[in-house]
C-alpha cells in the first residue's frame, strides 16, 4: 500500500450509497455535475437490498408523495421482474413492495447509467474543512488514501459522518436519555402459502393490527376483508394478539412489538420479516454494533421456528436470506437551518422551501414490545424544507437521508426510504445547480424557486396533494 496520498477533483462528492445517496449521485450527474459516489460496502442500495418495504412513497389516503428518481427505480425493478407494487397493510400504511435482488440491479443501472464515478469498498477517513467550507474528504481503501476535493459535498452516510467530521452541530437519539431506537436484521422466507396465511388472518383477526388509520375501512371487519381480498401477505402480527402474545409469554418468541410480513416475490412465494430488535445500541460504536449480530441472528432462528410452528401458511416455508447489513433506525442528526418537528409532520405542514415530501407515520420503536405510532393529519403528507438538509454554519455541505435536521418525532417519520430518495434527488439537483452559479460559494445561493421548478420537471412531487 502506498503511503503517498492521491488526489481527485470533482464537482459533487456523495458519501454513502444507500437510497438517499444513489438518488443524490444520480441526479447530480444527470444535472451536469461531475459526480463521485463513495460507499464502504460491496453493493449499492443500502436498505433497498434488505427486503423491507419502501415506506413513505404513498400517503395513507393513497396519493403518491414521492416521484422522480424513486418511480424510475421502481420501473427498473419491474424490468427485472421485481416489482410487486403498492400494497396496503390496512393498518396505517400504503407501501411499495419490491424484490431486493431486483433493487440491487436497478441501483447499479441508474447510478452507473448516469455516469457517476463509483468507489465501493472505500471509507471516509477524514474531513478537510474550515470556516464552514468542506474542502474535501480523505477516503481510504486498499490502494491507500485519496483526498477527494469537491465543490459540494453531500453527506448520505445515515449517521452524519461527514457533518460530524466537519464540526457541525449534531443531535443524537432521545435528547433527554440519549436512548436510540432498536437496530434490526431483516430476514426472508420462501415457500410461503399466502392464501393459507390470509385465510388464518380472516378466521383469527385478533392476531393482527388493522385500522390504526381510520380512512381504510368503515370498521375493523371491513379492514380485515380488504386485507384478505388484496391477496398479498402484508400482515402485521402484534403482541396483543394470542398467537404472538402467548409465544412471548412462553419464551418461544422474544419480546417484540411486531412481526411484520411483506411480500417481495410472488414467483418465489417469498416474504420479508421485520421483527428482530436490540434496543439502545449506539450504531456509531462499531464494536457494540458488531456484538449485536449474535443476538439478532439468534432472534432470526427463533422467529422462523415460531412462524413455521404457529402461523398457518409457514409450515413448509424456509429461511431464504438475511439482510446484508444491520438495519439502523436512529443515530446522529444534523442541526440545520431549520429543525423539522413532530408537530410539523403530524399537522401535514407545508413550507415555501419544501423540496421533498414525507408521508410515513410517526414511528418510534422502543425496547421489548414498546412502540409509539401516530397518523399524519387526514392521512396526508408534509414538506421537508431545504433548510433541513443544510447543516447550520456549513456552506457547501448538504445532507440527505436519516441524518436530516429533525427532532426525534419528525425523524421517526422522515427516515424511511421513500422520503430519503426524495431528499437525495433534491440535494443532488441543488448541488449541481450550485456548481452552475459559483465555484466555492454557499449552497444557500441556489434559488429555491428554480430548484423546486427543476425538481418538478424531473418528476418530483411537490404540489397537488394534501
């Protein structure tokens, strides 16, 4: 390995290749900026590869709140026969279900197709900055260290690593206790008999949660009928129900607030399972995060056995895959020019500088069976202002994804992949526009009206829905 540091120059540097990062890099490049995307992992897409449904794209009322890049990603998944499509859980959400294997292919198609220079297996090692300006980021891989200088840097790390390295003010977890939402490890099971599972739901509806958003049906029985008639295994088992509750009481299941089942492939009869959890893990502590793999993998074995033995439709199902990374809900958040609040999201508030929308419920997972959820007013959406994506005091640094500027309640909604892709599209476009008006100026110089107009031209949803 060479000890001499190499250098590279680009218009836009995106650090982090999850849903926010691939959207940011793709749209920066499409808007004319030379763009480099750096990611520490072996595959683009982040949680898109886990099997979890894409939340935050469609309001509870049924309106698409996210367009542009996200819709193109879904269309590309369909090209690979990996698009299940919009699915209602008849609880509180309309989600978009995709095959994670198709999502891997789609992410590669879109990012590389836009002409982005991609550096995988590459870690951000040091941020070079001063007086609010990020000169560049030193990255490290098997070829040594490279200083990547960029006119604009986008932090899509999820944990706000670049903003932290630049000395920006950050918030962490619960401001009073510093507790954090649980980490999880999704897994998949194939060979699920969906009609049998839905028949069980129809005959024993007390086991599942429905109608937390009252607009889905006139009463609980109607919601159960709608869930069953939809024909897809989007089922949310809760510990208040006898099947899961008794299993927890008898020690056949670990305490959890949910066993959320999502269809990802009708051809393989495959579903993903979101249920595992270890609470109050600081995922920026690599040693602690690594240690919980053992707990999470044991929970996967416990839950798969529980499903096979206790839930009709899973008798012949088999464990088919485990997510390639631990799912992290909450770590650091920037303190930006504006802090989005729980009141903002629940009221469905709109902003003059809104550049993305969110529509996922307020959704704070706790330890054991703890879970706080609340609906957005009228099942609608809220705006994410550009000010929430600019760290206070920073000039050429933008963020996208779950490290946005928000209080804990708002963050619990905006952290999901639909709004993350919308934020990524917004900041990638803003970064390219900043290049058009200055070399090393302030991203605040970008005209928000012009940015909103360009985003709308690119298919983003900024107006026209509640």
